[in-house]
């Protein structure tokens, strides 16, 4: 098993906090950390540091971003958006969307982040690696074709998929988004297409604010190729594992993709300041193993993981390490010190039964809709 790992130091120099609007960040000035709830570089940098310090890095094929240009961006984004993004970036940074500020030079760094996803997907499809993890920053799953949102300024996964289609031809791709916030950007970009199945597991009503999405299933040619699984806050480990087994696996099996891409937000962790889902490192290890087994049955094991959110500097490194260990089949000697704290927070039997009943209801409605459509 060969696992590719894609990262670039410059992505850690990107600032998406409000300080980007009034401090001279950019160029050779790194962004500050320690802003509560903001996407500082430290959680992602610490994930990389843990992979290095644990020795796991020596078992991975390390790569950097693929070079991308306007042609790659314009397969997904509008000309107007890209031109505005370039102009504001060159003028010192700003916010051209909904809560997605960026510092000077943000456009170039965002292209590096998208390039990491492009490289990961291309190497998996080309057979240079069996699976891959792209440590992208800034994230991408909220970004629309014509507007940034929620720390996301380029749609990393759609850019990577469309670059792959341009190079490799027709491609059936399943995107499984387990970021705790809804993957609204990816959904919107593929909402009327049948070549990409988009699945989002997210905390109900969290972000975008008030959004659930259980009844949003695509339109036109894309009808039936979008599945939302809104989870009730506090569902914890069992809710994610049960949702994968009950809904995600059957939906992907029915679709039969050539490639599975995981939009891997780590903000479902129990200590994350941006949500309340109570997952832990063994949750993410188990979900990754489930997807790997699914991919082995359906598409030759081809899985690319693209990093999205995750804001707990203490917890994210251990969540991410569990995923990369699962991808590579290499277990390190690292013991997650947060597990004794996280596991007791899991819901009791009554709450677990409630969360499962909610998931069963979504699954029942999904099956009935598929049957009626068929």
C-alpha cells in the first residue's frame, strides 16, 4: 500500500481570520494564532508535525501541489469571481463573500491549496499511489462557483475532479463529506450533474446557519445524486458509524464510482469550538477503514482525502493521524491522550437510540424516494 501525502508550507501562511482585514499580514508576515474559533494555521501545522514526529511520514510518499492556472479554476468558478479574487488579493486582502476574509496574497496560497487536491486525485487515478491525503488550507467545501463562504475561497475538490476529467476523461466520483458543517459549495456545483454523487454528513442547522438539507436531492440530470444526512448535535461516535453503514455505504454501492473523495473536516471532534458532535480519533479511523473497504470492492481502492475544517489545536492532530494511519495501514506508537476525555462524553443508550432513529428516518425517506423515482 502506497499512501501519498501532500502539503505545502505556504498554506500555513494564509490568514482567514478577521485580523486579515486590518493587520498587514501576507508576503513574509505569518498570521497570528490563538483567535478563538478562527481557522488559524496551528491545528493543521500540528497535524503535519505529529505525522513527522511519529515517524509515519517515512511510510508516506510526500508530494507538493500541482501547478494550476486559470483554465483549471474556470472549469468550476466564474470569470468574474476569479478576477475579483485576484484583484482583492493583490490589493492587500479582504472579504469578497460570506465570512471568508483573506490576507494579501491569499489568491496564490489558495491556488496552492487547490493544487494539493489536484495532485492527490491525479496521483490516485494515475496509479502512482493507492490512496492519498491532501492537507489543504484554506478549505474549499463551502465555496460556490461565484462566491466564497465560511473560510473557503476556492472549491478544492471540484477543481481537482474537473482537472482529473480533463486529463483522464469521463469519471464517476463519489464525494463523502464528513466535515461537521454542510458541504454546500460542493453540493451546489454538482447539483444538476449525474457524474458526481455528493454526500454530506453534518450537524443539523449548524452552518450554513439553519440548514438541514435532508430533502435536497439534486435537480435535472443530478436528481438523486445528492444525499444530505443532518445529524442531531451530540450524536458522537455511534451516530457517524451508524450513518455510514445505514446510508453512505448503500448509496455509494448503488452509484458505483471510479473514485471516492473524502472531504475530511475534523471539526466533528469533541473539543472543537465550532460544533457539538463529540466524535473522536477512533471515529475517524473507523470511518476511514469503512470507506477503504468500500473502495476496495467498487473502484480498486482509489480514495483521495482532502482536508477541510477542524479548529481544535489539541484534538485535530490526533484525528488526522488516525485517518492517515488507516490509509497507509501503518499504526504508530502514538496514543491519543484525548480519548479518556472524549469517550465518556458519548451519549447513553436512550440518546443513542434517538440518534439512530433520526438516521433511520432519513434512510427510510431516501429509499422510498429512490424507489418512487425508479
